[in-house]
């Protein structure tokens, strides 16, 4: 078996065929306007492809195709086992094309190839498989009713689902939307980020090859215009969005201005990672704290960007943390040995650097803080650690980069207060050997996911994912995700 080295991936990249057109009604199409935009790799600022820049005509065409397919019941009307078999074929095709999809993801988003081959693409295929396998195992209810009635409670597909997804986990986050939406019988219009559209465009063809009928799965690349138009479109029944809280708020307004479409939002985070003095393993906690913020270059909504450390162990723990952080060395994402890739684009790099500059003025820099590897043309940044206070700019605002704020606390009550003192509520963690403290603090933390003595574990599909407060509403993953893409119907049959 050929060892997949840097040379292997570079050779494969040199011959990779990249599709940049939209996928509408079962075929690739240029934008109606003919407009395109350059898809630039953060690895070296090389232009990868010219991608269709979709606008109003493309949105209308995709939504109309999705509606026709839904009304004709070419997908929703299939027996559950038939939909299941098609989605399983699609998941199998994604696995067959693992190297190609992983390479597209790495070139497009700057993610290390070691991650895209083991996490992103396998995770997306598994998501499709998981929801496929659930299709013929979920039923409705026979509700208690007067004896002259039979009362049924069923779930039906909601119709046309628009999915607007982010650039940090392009194919994985998309699968968390289209997997359950398609499993439920809906038609889908997927709008990938203009920063990383390539895997979405490619998997559309694989969906078609697997047997998903024309019009059921459509992909619209482009800037901000398609997302806004989908949110305003009166023939879109549901919009699922992952991205910034600011854009999420706009999408809810657009839904209110149009047809009150269902809106599901998975938004930002400023997640606290609390280390108590009785932490059972400081080394493991330090390694996990580094991974929580530096994995995927910190471009994670669940990033443990606020590290709350008890005063009694602060010095010892910070020494271990800094040592763990030094293991994240920015390098060529095509090298399987690389632990930290490139920031997604120049705009995001400059945004993160502006936060680092603010941190230099209001906090103590413990590690990093500089752009590196500039000669490559790419966008690389050192892992950065600040010792700061909880009211600082870097400790309160979501940075979406490899920047960690370390905050000191003295009591459990203080730690919980600081942890919850944020507009967000996506994730949190606590490290303690005391079972009572673990349960008590977990209950008090206002977050959709709480880890105890770990961070960002349990990556299978069984746990619902989403947040409290301005981190959004609804849940991705798990059977609960199907609730977002269905409508409840009560049917009462009079027997006599």
C-alpha cells in the first residue's frame, strides 16, 4: 500500500480536476449571469478554480427545481427503505472518493490533510449513513383518544430546505444539515461558504450518481447574495444555518419579512474550559486545553477559547499548557505530519491578528502572536496564549482563530459566574476528580454540551449539538435533528 506522503498529496493536487459550477436540477450549470469568483487556497494563495457566483436567477431555479421534485414526490414519496438504500450508496461513494474529497477540503480551507482524511470526510459519510439507517426505524404515535376515534401523530417532511453552511468544516457541517433533511424526505438547496465551496459542489455529483433524483439536492456557490435570497424566498419552507451570530440574527429577520419559514441556527461560541485544583490529570487536561483551541487553527464554534484555571494550580498548569501548545506548529497542510494548517483566507487572518494586537495592549502574551511562513504566500499563524481578565476584549468576543485567553479564578462560584457571563452558550468543560462538583457545575453551566474531564469528545452522531442563548436554537446530530426538518401532523379517524 502506497504511503501517502507530502509528495503523494502534491502530485495528486497537481492533477486534480476541480468543478466550480453550481449544481441545479441534476446538472452542473454556470451562473445565469455568467459571474464567477476566484477560489483561492490559503496554503499558498494560489487560485484553485473559477467558481460560479450565483444570484437571484440561480436561487429561483434551484428552489423551483426543489419544489417540483418535492411536489412530484420523487424522493419524499419513496418507501423508507428505498430512500435509505440511496443514501447508503451516497455514503459509500463519499468513502470511495475519500482522497479526492479530503484533498479538495485541504486545498480549499487550509485544513491539515491528516484531519480531512480521518475526521472531515469520514465524518460526513458517517453522518449520511447514520441518518440513512434511521429512516426505516422511526415511526409515529397512536395517541390516546376517545374509543370512537383512532388518533395518529405522524411526522412529514417540511418541504424545501435551504442549508447555509460555514467554511471551517465545509463538508462535515453541510452533512449535518443535508443528512437528516434528505433522510426526512425533503428537497435541499445547499449554499456553501464562498471561502470553501469545492467539496459541496463535488458531492452533489456523487449524490446524483447514488440515485438522488434531479432537483432533490442542489448546490449554489456564491457570496452573501444567495444566502440572503434563500432566507427571503417565499417558497423555502425551512432554513438551517451555521455561522456567525450576527448573520443568524439577520436570517431570522428575513424569515419574518417573508413567509415565517422555520429557521434553525447554530451560531458562535466563547466556550469556557474550567480546571479545578483537584483535576485528576493535569497533563491530560493541558493537552486537551491546547487541542480545544488550536485544533483546526481555532476555527471552531466550540473552541475552548476561555481557559479558566484555579489560582492554586495556575503556574504549574500554564507551564504544561504552553508546552502542549508548542506541539501545534503551522505548516503545509498537504504534509501528513502537519498539526496546524492555514487560516482560511487573508480576511480572517487579518481579523485574528487585529484581536492579537488588542490582546497585546490589555493582557500578558505568554506564547505566539505572530504570522509565520509568509514566504509560502499562505496564511499561517502561531498558536497564541494570553493571560488576561474575563472582561477583556479577547476574552469576551469570538475570535475564531488560535488565540487562547487564560483567566484565573479562586472559587467554584466565581468560575461558574465567569463561565456563564457571555452572550453565548454552545459548549463548556470542567476538570475535577469530585463527582459532586462535576454534576453540580455541569448543571449550572448554560451550554448545549458540557464535557467532564475531556474536551470535544463524543464525536459520533448520538449526541445533539447546539447551544443556549445567542449560540442559536435547534440541534444538529442525533435523532433530534430530524425534528427540525419535519412537521408534526395529528390525524383523527372516527370509527363510529
